[in-house]
C-alpha cells in the first residue's frame, strides 16, 4: 500500500516526540548510509515504474554507480532525516510487537500522524512498508515490483527519508522482519518580513 498526503502549512502542529532507535551504537549510522546509497541509486537509475529490468540493476550497482541513467529523469537525492527515521522506527516496532502489517496502526494513526508525533513539519509525506525481507535489497526489490511503492521511491517531491528495520520475536510471527520507510518534504517557512525605510 502507498499513502501520500498533502497539507497546508497553516495546518501544521508538530508535537515533538523523542524516539530512539533501538540499534547498537553505530548501527543507525550504518543503516542510514547504506539506505541512502541504495535508495538514491534506484532514484538515479530507474526511469519509470513498471520497468522489469529496474528491479535488479540498480541494486546490483548501488555501491559504485553514481552517474544517473540517461533514461532516468533527474531527481534530487534523498537525505536521511532522524525524525522521519523515528516515525519509521515507531511503526515498524509496533508492527513487530503487536503482530499486524498495515499502514494504519492499532491506534488509528497513519504515516502523517506518526511524522507529526516525531516532530517532522511535513508538506508531503509518503510511506512504504515491507515484511518478511531479511535485507534492504530484498525489500527494495519488492517495492520496485509494486507500482505504488515504486512511485514513492521515485517521487521527485520527496527530498528526505527515514528507514527502520525491526526484528519480531513472537513465536507465531510469519514475517520476523519489518521495514518502514517514510519519505517527506518539509514545509517551507516564510522568510521574516524586512522593514523598508
């Protein structure tokens, strides 16, 4: 599933919730660097969703390919955002601990509300989820095969992202691994008015 939301700047009310990723020291930085490298390779090399070759090629060359594909439109590289990562972590952890897989949490909140709670002042927000994929490459391949998820990955409106991978520990869990990535663009704050004399 894919959700993309828009909102007017006046409607923003950031709640500022401090969430910490439950990863060992250094693991969050490693995940953010690896995710940025791989997701941005997809954005550089995939021309459009539905291209069957797009599923594998960008993932295989993610580590060393920096030039965009001639067929792919120029898209800004996504930059890691800790608040979006906190929103992703909260939802991935909730799915793993509570045994569900959906964009809507048991509390009724969606990606937009989770971004609000993490203090991200969004203008546009989107979310991709995956479950049962042990690696980021496997999750990315699944998202590329899904039109809605692929559109989120390639959407030029998004300029920041946060990603989380959480392992479940319930004995009856069919997935074991949950992924959430939240894409966003922050609201532009108006420049302070300059007095003219």
